[in-house]
């Protein structure tokens, strides 16, 4: 196959401005996951033992259970949003192919 002089390989990998929105979303999702871990840990600590710092949770076991479930839910949502934003950040640097033809990295 003969290459013409007008062929430009940079056309295959266009350089776009950085996606600050996806970076901000990744940071917020990481903070959401961190909050979920902290809430889940506080809920489990309230369910397991008699810690003086968690007097309200020690007396109220259903509240500790709700905190545990809410923390696990926030952790799940944070990880899910973080993965989606990381995929969005990486897409700009790949070749212009259909997404279902690309290998899944995340």
C-alpha cells in the first residue's frame, strides 16, 4: 500500500484539552468512597463493642446497622463513579475506534 504525502498519523490520536470535569468527578468519587468506608467502620464498631466514644451507637443497635449499610452503599457508589470517571479520563488518549472493540482496562 502506497502512503500519500497528505497522511497524518496525528489524526488518529487527536489531542483535546484535558477533561477537568472528569478529574473533579474522580476526586469527589474518591471522597465519597472514603466517607463510605468511615461510616461503615463506625457502624461495625457500634455493632461489635462497647467503645466509650460511640455511646449513642452502643445504645442504639438499629442505628449502627443503618450506618453500616449506608456506609457500604456509599463505598459502592463511590467506587462505581470513580471507575466511570477514570474510563472517561482515559478515553481521550486512545485511538478513535468503537468502544466495544477496545480492550477493557478498568
